[in-house]
C-alpha cells in the first residue's frame, strides 16, 4: 500500500501505518479505555506459537544425536538456564523463573521478528478485506509489531514488577520486605526521629527505583522496535519514490541496498532486544531474592 497508490503524502503514509486497530480513537496520551486489538491478537497468536515450538522441541527430544532443531533449542535452554543460575540462587524459584525466561525470550523475539515482514504486506491484505466487505480501505488500520506498541512492552514490564513483589513477599516475608523498604539504601538509625526521616526517604527511593526500573524496562524495548519500524517505513517510501522516478536507476538501487542492509542489521537488533528484556527480568527477579 505505497503512499502514491492511494494519493497519500509521505507524512500521511507514515501516520496511517502508525495507527492501531482500536476500539476507540485515543484522545489523550494516557487513555486506559483504548484497546489495541492488533497488538493483542498478534501478540497472543505469537505467544501460542512460541509455546507450541517449545512443546514440539520437548516432544521430539531424543537421547541420541540431536537434530538441528533440537540442538538449537537445547543451546537456547542451556543459555537461559545458565543466566538464571547466575542471577537466582534459589533452586526452587528457578524451576519457574528459568522456563519463564525462555518463554519470554522466544515470545519477544517472535513479536520483534514481525518487523521483518514487508511493511505493506499485511496492512494491504487487511485493506483488501475491508474493501471486499464494502468498507473504506483507508480506515483499515493494522500494526503487526506488538513490541512497537508501548502498551505491550509496559504490560510485560508490569508483569515482571508484579513477580518481583511476589518473590519479595515469598522469600523475605511481609515483615522482612517492609523492613527493607524503609531501611535500604541509606540504612536506619537508633534515634526514633532520624529513623522516621530515613524510613520515609528510603521508602521514596525504593518507589522511585521500582518505577524507574519498570518504565525503562518497557521503554527500552518499545523505543528500539518503534525506531526500527519507522526506518522500514522510510525505506518503503524510498521504493515508492523509485517507482515514480523517470530517470531512475540510482534510487531503486539505493532502496534495495538500504533495505537489505537494514534487514540484516535488524536481525541482530530483534535478537538483542529480546535477550536484554529477558536478562533484565532475570536480574530484577534475582534482586527480589536478595536480602539488604
């Protein structure tokens, strides 16, 4: 669905591609009434696919010489398990957290990998569906990269935060965690007045730390994938300009070279971002097990 095909300017083309399929149009920066159906459906399907792939690998695992698929999954499992052991010393907790880390890595990688599809492929097919149903194809909004949606990445980060709270309570107990909240990082005092002052300061610092960790956890993934999505749109616009070019050999050539280079580089980006999100989740959950 090139910009020129529907008489759109470059700006209109990008704005259209950045619009989610929503229940209502977003009216403010923070609007909890808005539901991005495309992110939920695509993310949910990819989550089920990630579980299916891991289940398939476990089902077909053999004790003999492994095939390529089994070997790749075993290397991935070993990598995540080693990272979980390095950050979480509690063996009982690792029984849940290590598989969780593996699932998170594969799931986020698959959601990131949707950025590798041609920018106009699925939106164009979605537009044809709208047209076949007698609706306006210009209103056929669809974004297929769930991790380029801030609600997705912050939702994942919030889930990690809730797990941090759970393990803090489970490992340290309500009293132990409450004492930590008012005594770290600056300690406490035997003087009641100073103890209250330090307790308030410590609590505020803890709230800031939890908030900053959670926001940065989600924003880092979102920012990288959103930027990657924009670059692919700009490259697609270069292709649209190439199609209109009269003299044109350099612009189409530049489009192919730029698209190939960015795609190859983006393979590293989508893998690295999935790994970073998983590692931060393991680190934060490891911190929930530590006593201050």
